């Protein structure tokens, strides 16, 4: 893969590296491609598999700096029409806002998304995990798919409970969200986007009329000391953000982390032998093959220079590559080795700066519970397929393996 990737990375006549031309090999294992680019330089003009044109930023130091650069905007109103990008997110939320709007929104939301509230979810997450493992381990042939059995249903159940989505509506809610967050062309997603957006609007009205203790009801009621509240559009946007950031990314964390463990039996055995390694193991999963490959989109407010390369202003797309930052040997020695005893602090799996993921504590909690209980309940756990045969989701923002077949005992 590495030799082929170097051969295929020659810029075209416009000086653009076409990542879309790399095909399924790149989707399955993008790390050699990013490493080859990093050896050539920090910034590269690319065409993404989704068809967008932008500047890729590789390497840990450069990506970390870009994530916190005020010259880069998250507001889609600042995007150039030439970037080839299209926002499908309804409402207004923190991930598509700049200060001072972002500061205000994060302050209001943080009042309800507290460490105490997240910690209080632990018993319920354990209960949900136990039920899922009961069903999985009841398979008479000792085989299952960890994505279908655990990595997918656990986060969707948690986010539905947070949002107050009734049990009977969760199946269609899940189907819409899965299509919306797929790598399908934006035009193909429109029906699901509209259906999900309409559903969230209806859900907000229900919670307003009959408030409960779910997060949406609390956000409807919350205000700061000056009486500031989230508007209807901001509540709609926040529900959308919770769906994207709190569900699909956690699916990828558990799925990719399970695959990494199963492909490194020595690390799996070490974790079984010493459960105290669990926290570090989750951090290494995030670093080694995290659920977000490239950061969400940023747009230039003005021309900026990164390591000698000038990126034009006027809303050009800039994409810090989190996956490469966390495989940069300048920051993590032997970065391509999966080592649950490694000091993984400083990884960028949850971003950096003012847009650092507010849901990081919840994702970590779900992963710790899922892996801890999975290993407690199984004496043997092995991959039931060749890693090369597994299919990965398309797209360069969210990264996740679609299935993890296992044999257990």
C-alpha cells in the first residue's frame, strides 16, 4: 500500500492531489497516504473523496495549531462557493459557529452537559450494555458481529435517552441518522435530512409541551444569569449536534477499538490480565484509529501561511487531519504500533481548542463500560474474518469499520 500510495500522489496539472482516485485502499487504510504526504510537507492542495477542494494539514504540530487558529472560521456563511462543500446541518450550533456566538452557545449548553450529569448515566449505560451482551452471548454458534451487537446499538440507545426519543421511534430515527451521516452525495441525503430535521422539530415541541428530565427538556429550560436562552433554531441545531457528535463517533470508537484489540492479541491479553489498563487502552484506541479522520470543515477568513505554504483567503477549505496527527512519530514514537500502555496524552481525537468535543467524557464512559463488560463476560474473543476483508464506511470525516465479526466463548 505504501509504495502504491506514493506513486498515486502526484499532483495533477492544477497542483491538486486527488484523494478520490485512491479508491478503497485509501478508505481502508489512509495512514500510509497521509504519512507519504507528511514526508513531502505539511500542507497539500487536495480533492477529497466527497468532491471538495481544500488544503490538507498533516502532522501533529501543524494540525493542532490549525485547530485553534482564529483565522479559520467554522461558519458556513464564510465558505467559498469554489470549495465544493454543502452544509446539511439545520439550525445553529457550536460546531458551525465562531466566537462570540460559539462562546455563548457553549456556555449555555455546558450548564446541562456537566461531569456530574455524565457520571450519573453510568448505571443506565451498564444496564443497556448488559442487555446487549446477554443477547449477543446467547447466540448458539458462538459468533456475532460486534458492530451490530454492541458498537451500534449502545450509543444510539444512549443518545435516544438523552434526547428523549421514545422506544417505538428509535428504529426510524436510527435509519435516518445513518443515511444522513453516510458518504452518499448530498443530493441523495436530502430526503433523510428533511425527515430527521422535521422529526427533531416535532420532538422539541413535544418536550416543550411535556418537559421531562431528558437533556433537550433541560436545554429548553436552561438560561444564564442574564436570562439568555437557546432559541428554537439553536435548540434544533443542538439536537442535531448531539446526534452527530454523540452517536456516530462513539460507534466508530467502539468498533475501531475492538478491531485494534482483536488484531493485537498480546494487547487484548494484557488488558484481560490487568483491567486497570482500561482507561489507557481507550485513549490508545482513540489515538491509533479514532472515529474522526479529518476535522470538520474550516474556512479561511484571510490568507494564511502554514510552514511556507500560502493558503488563499476568501473561505477556502482547510482540513486538519486528526488521523495523521495522532500517527505522527514526531509526537508519538513508533506511532503505527498499537500499545495500550503507551502515554497517549495529547492526541487530537476529540479536537483541540475552543471546539474540543464537549461530549468527550460521555464517549470515554461508554467505551470503558463496553470494553470492560465485554471482557468480563467472555473468556475468549477472536476476530472471525480477515481484517483485509472488512468493509469501512466511505468518507473522510467519520471513520469506522462496518462490521467486526467475532467468535467468543
